[in-house]
């Protein structure tokens, strides 16, 4: 339960954000000064410095992005997003998570990714959920319990996936309404977003869709089904008209990487109203998953350079799940920054790593965070000094098999359990080639020089 001191701090921080909202261009510097007073440990000192630099230059790309947040989004939705994301999930939540993690000797994540259901109205090529059908789901009571227990640990960010989470629209909205101190992000194919649901989103104000799209019409429809792209674009139009925040989720493969990473595609998504973009790369998870969709090392390198250029040139916030390891010190899975709970309740280290020791139906969330597989992750992270090789599956040949075998974890695939050694073998060629490319990129990266300097300083101490 939130104590009086936390409530008082939250009230003060909310007042700071409200003040910033009235005249953001002039009041942000003052608001930053106030926020720094609350952040006595200086956890976000780098962020304050960056924001000050941004607002000092109207020609800066990030200045344009910040301005779009204030001009393009509904005021109430923006306020709730800032309150829940900056205050609850970050400034207050981070301190609480660190204290509990240290006391309990385990990682407490910033976000929980969970699948309300395995059901989906599409059947996309290469998606493991397509094989599960509608056989799996977590009850509303279980979803609610996870969030309640998560908030007690300082977790205020919940990501919904599946399956298609919006096949349970009513439950999703009730969860958002009940837990209005949290931000909910839904990875969705977008085809179930209509006017009525957008109105519900505007009412609760704390649900943000990340709409899956593979590129333009041919690329999207070839993997997701004919007509999907036009339905996705219609969903974006509805959300933009209602001034609701949304982003896109893009899985780049060997087939679509040039289009997904093109200026034309990114510009089109920005014009449609997307405020953020999650990039993922395809992994052949599951027995029988096609391997020819895996991007090769040159294609992944292409995305590495494109994303970094886009950040300087395009007013959209971009995250690359694999290529951004340098910003988060490697792999974030296994409870370090996030975890995954599938529709059967199995607690997994990552959405792409389908192995587990424990089911959330049987244990409290805190106990699940102490499971043997998560302990192995914690002991091994970061898995490589080269932070462009964060993943124990795709970037460090054989590491995932070691983690799974040491922890005694089992496959959670309900249709055809996949032996971890077989999964690792499917990714071996990609891992070996990326090692060569990533090592070259890392050697030339400013981040590697910074890490080397930090390590040298620690040695001298």
C-alpha cells in the first residue's frame, strides 16, 4: 500500500507536470529543476541534461518531437501518460523496485509483458500464437492479481500481447480503469480498433496501442493476410482524429527489411500519427517455424545504422529490441527490466524465450521472480561485453541452452515442446555471422570507448 510520504511526493510531482502543461516551452526548464529536487539520488541526471539541450534548440529533431506531443495529443491522455510513465513507473517506482530487489536478492522489472489470451483474429506467417488458437487465456482475476502484486513491487508499466489482446476488449478496458495509476501498452494487429473502442480508450486514457505493421500494403498483407494493411491504416486514422497516442511495432525479416527500414515507410507512419516505433527482428521460435525469414548480419547492420540516423532526423521515438543493447547494458529479460507471462500463466524471461520453471497461477509474483531460470539470467547478465550482442539466443551461441539446462526449465510450447538445443541450432548461423559484424561495429562505437573508460576507472579504484 502506498504510504503517506509516497502520496505526498506523487501529489507534488503531479503539480509539477500540470505546471509544465500550461506553457511547456517556457515552463519545462523550471519543471526540470523541481523534478531534480525529488530525484535526490540523481538517477535521471542524464535525462534532465538531454531535455535541457533539446528545448534550447527549436531546430533540434527532439524539440519537434516534444512539440508534437503537446500539439497532437489529447490533453487528458497526455497528462495521464506523463504522470504514470514519469512519476509512477520511473521516479517513484524505480526507487521502490531497487530497494525490494536488493532486499529480496532478485530483479524487480520495470515492466511486465503478459498475454491475456492466445486467441487471435489473424494467422500470421511465423507467429507461434497462430498455432495455439483460442485454447489459452488468463482470467480477469489473475490478470488483476498480477497487476496488484506488481504495483506493490513498484511496477506501473504493463504490456499486453498474445494472441491478440483486443479480443478481450472489455477486460482490457476494465483493467485500465481499475489501475489508472499504470500505463498499459497493447501490442495489437490494429484490426479491432474502431470508433467505439477508441472512445473507450479516450475515456480511460492510459491504454496505448503499438500497432503491428510489416511495411507498406504488400509487405504487411503477405504476412498478415489480404486487407490487413487497409484496416491498420483505418485504425491509425481513427486514433489520430481523436488525438490518442499510439505507435507501431515492426518485425523486420529477410523479406521486408529494406522497406521496414526505409525513409519512405518511417515518414508515412509519422504522417499517420505514430509517436513511437518498436523494431524487432524475426526469430524462428517453435518447431516448424520457418528459418528463411531470419535477417542476416548485413540486414541487421543496415537496421542498426538506419535507426541511429532516424533518431537524429525524424520526430518519432524509436526502440530496436536487439540493436539497442548499448543503451540498457545488454539483455533486459529475465526480470532485469521486463519479463513475459504467457496466456497459460507460464513465467518466461522474454517473449521470445519459451522456457519456464514456474506458473503464476501457483505462486505470488515475487516468488516467480526468484525462480531458477531468472536467477541464471541475473547471474549471467550482461551476456557479452559487446552490448550489440545482448541476446543469449540470437547473439551468444549456446548461452540460452546453458541457462535452460542449469535451471532445469522446461519448454512452455503447448502444441509441440521445443528442445532448447534445437532452437539454439536454428539460430547458430545467424549468431556466428552477427558476432563478426557486431564486433566490428562495437569497436568503432562511442559506447564501447565509454565502457572501456568506465571499466578502467573501476580497475583503478
